[in-house]
C-alpha cells in the first residue's frame, strides 16, 4: 500500500516540477524579450537624434539591430526548446518551439 502512495506523490511532484519549470522559462523569455525591446527603443531614440542633423539628400544607413536582436532571441528560445525536449519536457518544449517560430517570423518581417 505504501508503494501506491509513493507512486502518487512522485506523479504530483513531477507535475509541480514541470509547472514551475514552465513558469521559470516563460519568465526568462519575457525578461529577454523586454531586454531586446528596451535596447531597440534606446537605439531608435539615438537614431532619431542623429538623423536630425542630416540633410534630405543623404539616405539613412540600414539598421540591422532589430534583425540581430530578434534573431538572437529566437535562437536562444529555440535552443532552450530543444534542450527541454531532450530532457523529456514535451509540453514546455512545444511551447518554446511555438515562441521560437513566432520570433523567427518577426525576425524575417523586420529584415531590411
């Protein structure tokens, strides 16, 4: 009878562990996304200040920061997803792969 109770508690602990892991991974993804947004916003403000002194005839240079920022974030989320799938957390890995796909599409949309 005690074996049955041990099996039930280990299953509940597995669900709790997976839920906590999913929460931590999602919080880390949100923090990384906010960091990319803040860096891009600051770069955009800096570009607005430097463009005010340019003449109308000069073309602004291509800004690769959004592509590199979103691409690096997509790569990080994708690697995290593969690691999570490799260690056996299929649901969390699938959520990460979905975020990776959205970020990859957003990266391609911001391509100059």
